[in-house]
C-alpha cells in the first residue's frame, strides 16, 4: 500500500496529459519531482525510500509554499500569479486526506492531552508525537501545536485561557 498515493498522482498525470491540461501536468510533475528528491535523499541516508506519510508531508509543504507565494504576489499586485498559485494549491490538495476542522483538532488535542496525562509545556513533544502518529496528514500540526500549548499553559495557570501575560510569566 506504500505507493498508493504515488499511483494516484501518476494516474492523474496521465489523465491531465490526455486532456491537454498544461497547468495540471506541470503541477503534478512538480509533485513527482519533489517526491523523487525526498526518496533519493532517504536512500542516501540508508532508508528504504518514502511512504505515503512522507508524501503527504511533501504535499502539505508545497501547499504552504504556494500560500506564501500567493500572499507575496497579491501584495505586489500580480493577480494573475496569485490565481496560478491558488490553482496549484487546489490540484495538490486533491491528494491530501480530508483535513479536520479547527474544532475537531481542538477536541482531539484535548483528548490526547488527557490520555497521555500531559502536564505542562515540557509535554508538548509527547503530545505532538502522539497526534502525528494517530492522525498523519489529517490535521494542520502547527495549529494543533498551538492548541496543545494553550491547553498546557492553561493547566499551569489554573485552567485559565492563555494570554501574552502567561507567556511572559513563564519566560
């Protein structure tokens, strides 16, 4: 099942080529190149290639890059390039698992914090490791990390919502 996602990408590329969709072909080739680069690096480090989890990480990174580029193009008034970046984002998103909503992420973070009995900011790593192993590619882990930090700070401060003052008090 290791190559399932790559097979879907290859199949989509074939369809895009048959349809003559140049933008889609170019984006799918960029995905393939990024995956091959990561796989080459993994093999050089003695690993056995990359699996779907790593491919999902690559896709998420590609989406983040396009979001940043779109913002920069927008601030520079290059609206045609903004549209191009957004189209590429949508093509890449097709291969990601359905993402959880902020409410679902918060709920899963709360459950994980309780399940692993996390107390204080020193347990952020354990919480995030657990979330990543349970929900690979299904959530924004930057957002999840913020939720976990907020929960653990609140626990340290008598279950009050975190604020900038809490951060200053800890530092």
